[in-house]
């Protein structure tokens, strides 16, 4: 079995950066949990419905809102997972100083801010629902865990970029 610190980036890491592989793995676990845990509760009259972030993305598809589905799926599900998996591959296996890896790391670091799109959509839903009479919306643990995962993975991706010399 490979030593956990045998990847090209991990060999150059010092201080807290030595934990980036573990941080990326933890953020992947938190991201998946954040996608499937209840993220928002919509209350109207006597009914309350919980939605996870993943369910809310699929609701756009079910409702025929293809554009919103594609945008939220890409930036809230696919991109964060690809970003973390790419970071893990660069950390543990790939030569991050190669000509192909540096632009990828720079691109991942720059695009990380778009991973929060789903949280923005939830905030809009809460704002709209709270503005209606007889309805309300509350943020749940899934949105919080998802937000933390995205923020931590964004920080780790930026640290990877620094280690790679970007």
C-alpha cells in the first residue's frame, strides 16, 4: 500500500498543508452528506416538506425546468465532486507540476466559487417562501454541511494551487 504522503504534492507540503489529502477526503464525505441530508423545509399551512439539495435539483428536472436543472446539477453536484476528486488525484498520484496539471489546478481554484450555486438557490427559495403569507422555509443541516464542504474544499484547492506553483 502506498504511503499516504507519497504523492508529488504531498512530498513538498509543510505545516498544515501536509493534511490536505485528509481535508479533501473529509470534504468529499461532507459534500455527499450535504447533498443527501435535508437542506430545506418548506411549510405551508399544516404541511411541512423536507428537501435535500439533490432532491431540489431533481425537482427542476421533474418540473421541466431544464436550464435550472443543468446549471444547478453542474455547479452544485458534478463540479464540486470532480473538483475534490481531481484534488485528491493530484495530491496522491499525479505530477502536479506537469504542464497539464498546472492549468487544471488554476482552473479548479478559480471555478470553486461557483460550487455554492445550490446554496444561493436555497437562499432565494427561503426568501420567496418567507415573503408569502401562510408559508415559510427553513434551512436544515444538509445546506450547512454542503456549505462547509464547499468552503473547505475551496480552501484546500487554493492551497494545492499554491503548492503547485500557480
